[in-house]
């Protein structure tokens, strides 16, 4: 019994070693060589508020995407250009796309002050037709930016209350920006440890078969 107990304990330890060394794979992010950043489009079919999207982005190790140039905006838009990322056509004949990382920091006066969660300067802004409009009025500083276009899907932006608008669908996703690769390739040492753990399991299996033969009563 003592031998069997020791073998079982070794098996548990080996299994733990293998599991702890197995890389955890998250959703793939796309690298933009122009910015040196990674971007991940996240689809939320039932909609999500801006605050929840930002919290999820931070929890994942990034922040909501902050495209500050036309080239970066095009790169990000190409990740979410599929119709699945956009709401149905609203009663105002517009489409809402995923959230971005900009929000208004003062009350709406026709010229809101916008800022990125990344802290980058807010200067580039490809607003859609009649945007930003502060709808519904007096909703700032609760406004944030999402992709928006009128009667089509495009790379322009609009302003939307962070918690949505009654009677309108919430944006169905968001884009996360990472300063570092969120899915790094495991180091060779990781694979070595994994193979070592598998080797231990193989040894234990052979040892158990050997002991089984030795302890079997003579026929």
C-alpha cells in the first residue's frame, strides 16, 4: 500500500506540473507595425456599455483602442468592418459600431472636450455626418466615442451616451489596444518543462506496469 500511495502522489505532482506549464491561449490580437501596438476586436452580441467595455479591456491587460491617425483608424476599422459588430439600422437610419477609448470630459456645449483613456492627445477625429451631436442633449459628460455611420458601415465616428440611449441598441463590441503582445509565444523553457512533465508521467506509467507484474500472484 505504501508503494501504491507514493506512486499516486507522484502522478498528481506530475499532472500539476504539466497543467501549470501549459500556455493559456486568449483571443488573437493583430499587430500594426506602424504603431507597434496590438489590437483585438471583441464581439458582444447583446451589447455592452462603454464603462463595462473599458473595464474588460483593462482586465485583459490593455485599454480601449485610441486611433490617433487616419492609418491607425483604418487598421482598427478593418478588424470590425463585418456586419456582426454593428447594430441594426436605427430609426434615425444610422449604424453604431464598437466602442473606442475616447470620452467627453465636460458638459455638451456644441464643442465637447474629448480625451483618450490612453492619455494621448485628442486631435484626429473623423466624425460622421452631423457628429458629435450630444444626443440626447445635456447627456455629457456621459458621452463616449464609437464607430458610427449614416445608412452604411464606415470608419467614421459618432458620440453615444456611455450607458446607451433608451430605444436604441447598445454597441455590440469594442476594440482593445495593447502596448505589448497579449499572446506571446511561449519561451523554449516552457516547452522543455512541459516535455519534462510528460516524461515523468511516462515513467510513472511504466513503473506501475512493472510493479503490477512483480506483485501479481503466481498463476
